[in-house]
C-alpha cells in the first residue's frame, strides 16, 4: 500500500499513515487507533473532529452531518474525509476499544420472538468451532449479505460468557432484508456477521450522573450499557428516558420498570409522542422531556441512541444546556453506507434496501 500522508492527533501526539483514497477513519482503524464513529456514512456526526492544519476532500459521500457553522469552525467527518495533505487533528480517542479486534464469524439463530408487531427479537450464538465475539456493551455488528452488502444492528445485551448476542430488528414494510428476517429467518438458521463495531460504549472514568436517552429500537444499545452499569454495581445516578410513538412501541417497558424498582439509583421515564396512543404515559418528544427535567446538563454524562431526527434534535439543545460535547455519546441509526450511496446517486429508494 502506497502511503502518502501522515495524520497527527494533537492531544496525544500519535501519528498514523493514510493511503491515497483512504478515509482518515479507515487509516486510524488499520493503525489500531480508536476514533469515535457510528454510521460510517457521513450522516450522524459521531466522528466529527477539528482540522487544525492540512486539507481534506470528500470523494465518497458529502459530510451531511456538518452545517455551515461547523464547516466554518474547520470541523471534518473522519469516516468520509480523505487526506489531501498531511493533517493535524483535534480528535477524541476511545482507548477502551483499541485492543478489541473486529472479525467475522458464523452464528446460529437460537431464538426468535416478537417484541411488537414490527420488532423481532433474535438471539444468536457462535456456530460450532467459532470463538465468541469479544466486545463492549453498546457496540454493533454487521450482518454480511450477498454482493458485499451489510446491515448494521446494535447488540442489545451486555457480553455473555457463552457469546450469546441479542438483536432487536424493526421490520419495515417493503424492505428486503427486514422482511426476510420477519417472514423467513428461523431458529437454526446461520448468519455471517462482522464486529464489534462502533464506539458507543460505557465510559467508566467518571463519577458524574448519567442520562440515557433512547428512541424506538435505539433502546437496544442503551439496554446493553445500562445492564453493564447495573452489573458493575455503580452508585452513579442513572436517568433512563425512552421515547416512542405509542405506548405499545416501548417493547421492553416492563424490563425498564423492573430496573427502576430494583435499582435504587435508576429512574425510568417513558415518553410517547402521539397523545392518542399514550395509554396514560407522559407525552411529548423525548429530548424535550430530558430538558424539562434536567435544564442544566453541565454536571452529567449523556448517552443517546435512536433515529437521526432524535439525535439531531437533541444534540445542539443538550450542548446549549451546558453539556460539554466530549461528554455526549451517541449512536445514530443511519442507513448502511451502500444504501446511502445509492440514494445519494439517485439509483434507488430506501425501501429497496431495508
């Protein structure tokens, strides 16, 4: 591989080479440097960094997560930025995931159940002869499909001794893969996966209270992280907010209510956006509920996971409420990179891929 440029991280002085046409994130991962990321498609903004010196280009996907203000402040998206010179970056590192290698393995479906009419629960276990996937709570995996296609799913349980992986798969009408999961996939079937992926993981180097905000099936990685902190016996205050369109969409509400009863330092807040289907629960938008209850976020750590609209709505408002950006951790449920590229190119609509 012909290496042409060098990336330097200002905060630590670490350096790594980047090849022609390679994104900064790809180069960092190849060098064993863990930088934050989630969607890998330039949409969620998890991989945002500040370019202090040098020049980047975006030959793959446009940096959709960067508005004019962010661009004016020299923000770059490392999952899409390709170096056009040596680079000096101000970027966060996630040391906890650095020594966890991502790999492919075969898994077997050992359980399948319906959480709601449009959400399927799956339990996967490593196939015979496969080692369990080493991972951290909150990370995700890719299901590997034909023709190099992938579908990302957050892992909904903390690491288990037997390697069991839990997924929550939302069925989208007209969607190819999720329809196949809903209608065809059965216990005993085998899948090929790659992981672990992502940097939405617990930060344990803090004693600050934590706020968790989930939207829809964004509850999956939040569930894994909350389970982790409960198992650790943390004494930090935990406020869990879960938003959905209807009360019925809060598909593991009983589990969250059980945590709130049994864990003295955990509170659960269900929020429903459709007042006609609230079933007596609090109504409104989940990020607004967080701010109503916690108008000053300067002393908190905040984890959020869910659809892009929720992430976008909460992000700036939480910063405006005093939350330092380095204490905002999020996982945005974006389109897979091949899906987004096809949509941007006008070759397909989203229902061709879901």
